[in-house]
C-alpha cells in the first residue's frame, strides 16, 4: 500500500486550515474532520489548479446555512425545559441537504459541523443525488418518558419545519433519533404543512418508510468490508468480531457479520460491554435495545448458556482479541493506545460503522501495521444511501420489497469500495481506502460546484 504522508504540506490547504482554526478555535471535532480530509486532498489540489482558483476548499468548509433555535418543552411534572436545536445545511451542490438529527447531551456546533462536513463526502460516495447536512439538539432522551419525547420532538419540528422540505433538506435519524422520534417529528411536520411528503427518512413502513432502512447501515458496513477483504483474500467466514455500540448500526452489523459466518463476541453501550465467547445473539440485542429500551447489562438475563460476562466502562472492549473490529458507537472511541492493543491481539481489519470513531493516532497505527481500514464515510454510507432509496420510493409513490432494497444496498456498497479504491490508485495511493474515499467523495462535489458557478 502506498500511504499518504500524515501531514499537511500543501500551502493552499495549510492557509485555509489556518484561517478556519482562527475563526473556530473551539470547534475541535470539526477541525479534526477537516484536517483528515485535507491531508487526503493534497494530491488532487496539486493536480487541479482550478480548485484553488475557484476557492472550492474555502467554500466547502463553510456551511451554506446554519440554523440555531430554542426548543422549549414541558416534562411530565409540568416543568418547562429549554434545549438548543440546530440544523447545519452544509452543501447542496449535488442534491438536497441530507443527514441525520442527533439527540445527545454532547451535541454542539462543533459536533454537528464535523458530522455535516463528513456527510457531504459520504453522500457523494453513495452515487445518489444527496447533499450534506446534519442537525440535532443537546436534549438527552435517556430516561425520558414517551410523552416527554413526543413533546420535545413536536417542539423541535415546530421551528425546523420552515427550513426543510423534500427537495430542500431531508433529515433522518442518528444517535438518539430512531423510528419513534422520526414518527413524532413527521406527525408534527404534516400537521404544520398539511402535506404528506418524503421530508424525513427512516419513517415507519405504513407511513412511507423503506424496508431494510433500519438494517441498512449495519448490513452496508458488512457488505463494504466483505468486498474490501475479498481483494486481500479475507472474509468474515470463521472470524472473531468485536462490535462497539448496540444501536441500530451495531445490532444489524452483528446480524450480517453472523450471517456471513463470523462470531461476534462483544457489544457495548455507554455504560459497559458484554463479552460472550459463545457468540452474541443479535435477536437478544434487538429485544433489549429496540423493544425494552434497556441497558446492555441485561443481556446476561437472556444468556441461557451462561458464558457471557459484563464489564463496566467502554474502552476495555478493544482489549478483546479479534480479527475484525467494527466500531459502531461514537466519535473518537478508538484512540492510539486501543489501536495498538487491537493490532497486538491480531486484528486484521477495522470497519467504521460510527462516524469518525478512530482518532488520527489510531488510524496511523492501523496503517503502519497494514490493517485493512474501512473509513466511516465509505463504510457506513449504507444508511444514508438507503434513505435516498426511501426518497426515491416516496417520489414514485410506490414501495420496493426488502430483497430489492437489500440488493440495491449491496450493489451500492460494492461500488463505493471500488470507486474509493480506484480514486486512491488514480492519485498514486493504491490500497489506501481512506484517501480514496475522501478523493472520490470530493471530486463529484467539486465538479458540481465548478459547473454551478460561484454560488452555493
Ligand atoms: N445518521 C446517518 C448517517 O450518519 C443517516 C443519515 C440519513 O439517513 O440521512 O449517515
């Protein structure tokens, strides 16, 4: 593999980064995401002078629009709370803004800008016409009643509805926003607009949702890694897999990896992790997380083989010996130290189901040790790709079977892998899928921006 040097030496990109850092010194996660992309784009910027001439990079790092608003809601005891709501409409060069809504106390503008920025490239990689956006709130859904969740979602949409639309901006789920939340938001949008349109994705099946959307990110991650590993004479068959998280990405990655012949031995939530040497049963995960909305620790109650163990804390999950690691929890969950342990224990491939789960130090460790690295923008694009398929079905006012959607998803993930691998090769970094994904995602957006003139 011809790896790119892990530093920013191009003068143009250095200048843009310096200005960005001066303007947003506190936006740590956003700056981290930008630096990661800039390092990959150096050979492209050098080969294509029209990029600098048209200030493409300066335009790319500044969202087209950022909406911030107040979200007041009342809890079950009658107390009024106020949260902050956001929607970052980052780039619409290739389609309506598209990206999830994150509901988590850690949400701030830095997190949403990092996610929105990544979404531009990810959405471009899907081969479908969707721009990049992200939104959410610092509201914490944990421990809230169903009615509190409904009141929050309705209040959130009471402001957001005026900024979105099926041809403008199509939000979806992310951490803390699942089918239930999308339902309450969709109901409120419909009430306010008197329109039944595909304005949100991840809808319930009777209300215009797509079959296989819930499974899509996790399934897509495995399809992507399977195609990637095939080039290196590897596969999931007979492999030991560790998956962090237990949300919809982790649950369905666990199902697909198992179906492809692997044994998943660990999953986690924000309190701790389960190690089950007999293999995690994804149906139990579904029951605990999707139906009971309970903690992962309760997995022990369903483990009739009595082999599983529960450990407090999250980082320890990366000390478990595995062949393939699929981080599906959250950003920066694998640092350099954890990556070293994974490598020492024989890990051969890492596929990112979460957004930016590996720190730059961790990625450097993977590359130095020739670990196959499927970066988030490419590897977890199956979720948003299937959202775009949901938009297609809504526009055509029909619905496809599970098999049709799943087949399209598989084809898309295979294409994303090859487009990323080819882009890396074209610029002299054969085998570096991280660089290739950034370049392939970027070039399509860049060409559209050049074609559209100096506008959004
Ligand atoms: N939140 C998901 C992501 O990070 C899905 C977004 C969508 O379906 O629009 O890509």
